[in-house]
C-alpha cells in the first residue's frame, strides 16, 4: 500500500517538499525515487518479506526514505531512533541502518552506517550521497500480491507503566488510518512541524495520510521551544502540535505567532487551565487529542466544538472508532459511571512483538484496554480521570 501511495504522491506532487530538515528539502518525487533505490539495496543484501529492518537513525530524510524502502519490499520497519537503543534487544533484525557514532560495535548483525554527515553539494536539495552504502541505482524488486495481514511497522509504547513494548501494525491497520485521515481526497495538505520522533505512532502509522495529502513534514534534529518557533515563523506554519509539556514550554517564551490558526494537544492529558491559556494567548481554537499506542486511532475534539469540550474532555468517538467504559470484570458501564476506557477500530494493533495476542490488553470482542480510567457524559464526550489500578496476577 505504501509503495502505491508513494508512486502516486510523486506523480501528483512532484517537486513539492515532503520532508524538510533545516535548509535541506526532500521532494515527493525524490522520496519515491531514492526509496526505490534503497529498496533495491536492501533486497541486494538479502532482506526479504517479513524481515525486520531497524532504523537507529536520527530524525530526518534518511529515516523516511529507509522506512518507505523497507515497505516496498515487504519488510517490517522498527524505528528506534538514537535515544532508545535498548529497544534493539529482542527485535532479531535482518539489518540495522544507523548513522556514525550512534551504535557500539554489534557482532552477528548486518549493520549499514549511512554517511549522513556528508552531502553538501546543495544547501537546499537533498543529496543522495548520504545514502551511500545502501542505495543502488536500479529498480526495486517487482510488487508482490497485496496482503492486509502483512506487518509493516513496529512502534513502541512509551514505557510509562512498564518496559516499552513493540506494537505491530500491518497493511490493514495502515489502510484504516489512511481512510480515517484522508478518505478519498488527494490534495495538497497544510505543512506541519512533527513534534515527536519519527519512529513513534504519530508519524510511523500516519505516513499513508502524509503521502496522500501531500503534506510537507518539517523535522527538527532536536526539539526545543526556540527551534519550534523559528520553523513556525520561517515557514508560516498554521498548526502547532505537541504534548501539554511541549505546549507549556512554548507558552513560557511569551512570543507571538500571528500565522497560527489551530493548536493540537496530544500525548497526555491537558489541564483546563492550559487549554484556556493557549486559546487566550494565541486567539485560535485548541483541540484535545486522545489515543493509546495499541489502538492506532483515538478521539479528539474539533475546532468548531464548544470551548469547554477541549477543556474538560477528549471529545466524542467519530468515524470507525468505538469507545466502551467497563468495570474490572469487563462489563460495560452506563453513561456517567467511571471505569476503564476501551477503544476499538480497524486500526487496532495486530499484537506485540513476539506475541500475536495478549489477553491482558485485548478484550474478547476486539476492544483494546487502554489502562486509562474515565467516563462518558450525557453528550457523548469522553472524560479521563486517571489510570486503572490492576490487581496483581
């Protein structure tokens, strides 16, 4: 699916920037072309359908190129970045793609170190010399038959309540996310600054939406409030995305953002005071988003919802997303009663790495237990009130 979307995005959007890092820009046409060549390189090294390709890379064009390349040959991408190298344990990768000075010597693994500190022929266009050692200037292997169950990407839980777990998403889940986020429209989407590492859920599973909508993704080498403000202003980006902590740090700078038209808060519960302060400071709607990694899709308020929706709730279920509030025995609770929040859609994960099912997370009817505690009010809004306390097994 990603292979077809990348080709069509290259045809429709061509020289439009797909990934921008600093002053360097990678177009949709070059993203498709270079990922074809890296796919050929991966196949030449023996990477096959179902093999795991680990990306121990900093956020930037190489990450996106290699992720798309792996998908084009049916391999599974696990993006661990450069900060969570311990995630490599247990993945059993066919190949590890990294950058200089990121990983210690690894015995028994096929490791390709890309010279991403090279490539200075143009300060504005992406230089493929940074892919030396992996790119082959030839077509990739021919397409293979579609398979909705084929895994595509592994992303990881935050580790907030235990060791991080690898969460597997396949073609079926990515198609559901694409349909939810883009539907039938092919259009030039607004540019966005990516607030989270590319290996996390917010980018790794939304790449189909980005390709179909032609969205330019601005990527920071390191997230800082000053860097965010600089990119927003320089590129006149109208949407500010981030966690409540990130948004609070931006607020602390007390800078004006006249081009701003929308703020999206996600990744953790936001206080009513923060939502109100953001809306007052910048004079734009603020939306509250809610999701857990395993669910793939979640909830969110909309810009035209009443102000109190984002202040006190995370919105109403829409589209194909279903929400259920249940007691400790798994029984559905009536409106207003507090219990565990469960989510269900076609985007729910296939399973954890090494485990196809996990009854501690999956309910019998396909809902995912989020571990969050909440209730649904009489208008259908979901309110979060804390975390569920599990009894020892």
